[in-house]
C-alpha cells in the first residue's frame, strides 16, 4: 500500500508537471492564433480596399486631366485678354488722335 501511495504521488506530480508544461505550451499557441487571426483580418481589409483604391486612382487621374484642361483654358483666356487689351489700347490711341 505504501508503494502504491508513493507511485500514486509520483503519478500525481507527473500529471501536475505535465499540466504546467501544457499551460506553458498553450500560451504561445494562443498568441500565435491571435496573430494569425489579425493577419487574416488585415488581408480581408486589404482585399476590400483594393476596389476603393482603384476608384480613387481613377478619380485622381480624372481630376488631373480636368486640371490640365483648365490650365490650358486659363492660358488661352489670358492670351485672349492680353490681345483684347492691346486692341482696346490701340482704339484709344486712334480715338485720342481723332479728338485732337
């Protein structure tokens, strides 16, 4: 009976040690599972963001085209305004000479 008790204590101690070892091994596995879940979530978000980014790129390109067109139109309008001012100045000169 004494031997059985000693053997039972040894088994109990071994079971306790195994339980502690298992707990130590479980913690890193649990942390790794959290990281994997976070990465999977990040990939899903990145996948969902791709169409949005593509749309933003397209819209940015369209805005750039409109801006270039607007700049061209402003340059043309500025040139037309300069030409018109020159013509007005020329007409003033003609009118001033006619009034003299």
